[in-house]
């Protein structure tokens, strides 16, 4: 029995204006892996290649040791796939859609679907067009898991979903992982990445870092991290980005995050620089790095240190 649910080696796909270049990573059985990156980085392309929906120019994809092209039928029977926008027919009910889909899977389990439908509070008699985005995602999950799938592939499942529904969704993913189901999910939300066991960060069609959330923060944010609040963030950004004592400046919500080798020197430089610019400083304190801080650092590293 192979120890990996998913193995990708040297994957390459070329479109006009975009190239997915030499992508490689592995996903161990029973783990939750997030493919993280901005929109347009190549996340959905990788999902389509895993599902053999588009052809690849080079590389290899194995699912539980099976080649995803040569053994496509066997591979698909082991994957539960949830699109970013589930392709339901709006005028049908959830129950009719379930009956139609069940015919295509020899291992379909009515008991599993009914259990999940109850757990997700699915209104099976309602037309799909009347369901919220979050409820459609739950329906797609129930359908994806009712044919004894061992690997769940989710493409941006929480895009357009409110924060409360996103939290409930990740609670469900945690429950599934505890049952031994392997999960591969794409997202551009950094806070969601914290729920994953393993991460692969993609930028510009390349995997630029991989590892656990803790590993990525430890490896890529080794300097002191300061959070600064002031009356004019963009003015402060312009004033601080050329300070020699400050190695990095990034905008984070209503604050700036500063990195520095020498914390004391960075504090002095920030206070003096904002004073010269006439910008009132509200707060400056050291904080623990987030995964988003690590991602910003990794992107800067991949661009040769450019901001």
C-alpha cells in the first residue's frame, strides 16, 4: 500500500500567457493539504490536471499509486470532487440530483448520503436554485463522499461564503480527516491555511514553498516582526520602505508589518522616519508571525527580495 494519496512530479501545463512550471509535491494518506496562492497562480489548473479535465505537457500524477490518466476510471472512483461553483441544475431538487448521480457509482452508499444529509441539514425537497451558496457546497460535499471516496478534492470551496459558514465548513473538514479521509483543498484565504496539516504555496505557476504552517512560519519569518498603526498607512509605507534598519514593510489590514534583524534599531528608525514625515504613530509593538507574514516573505524571496 502506497503511503501517499497524491503524488505530483514535474507537472507542466502551458497556456497563452501562463505556464504551470515543474510542479512537484506529495500528500500523505489521512492528511489535509492546502494549495495556497493568489487568484491566477495556477491552483485550479492543478485541480483540473489531477481530475484529468485538461491535458498536461509533462509530468506525472498518481492517486494512491495509480496513474491518473492510465487508470482514470479507478482513480475517479476514489476521488470526491467539489468544484468551486458546484455545477447543479437549478430547477431540479437535491433529491433528484442525488438519484441521477448515484447511477454512475457502483459503490454508492444511500446510508452514507442520508447520514451526511442529516448532519448538514440538507433540504432535499428544495430546488437547488433556492439553496444558499453554503448549502450548495454542503450538498456537493455529501454527494462527493457518498461513493466511498478516499480522497476529497475541493477547489476554492469557501469562495463567496460568509465567515461563519467558512468556520463551519472547516469544522466539517476536520471531522472528515478524523475519519481517515485525505483532503486536498485550494484556497487564497491565509486564515484557512492554518487548518491544514500540509501546505504548498504556489505563485506565478511555481511551487515556492511547502511544509506545515508552523514550519513555514519558522523558516521564513526568522527576523523580528513589528506591527505599526498610524494615521497615514500609505505615507508611512513610503517613508519606511527605504529605511536600512527595516528589512521588510507590508500592508496588513489597518496596520503595517515591519521585519528587522535588530528590533531596537528598527523601532528607532520607524519613530524617527514617521516624525520627519509628520505622521502620528498610534502603536508599534512586536507580534508573532502569521501564515500571511510567511507568505509575504516567501513571495519576496521568490522575487529576489523585491517588495
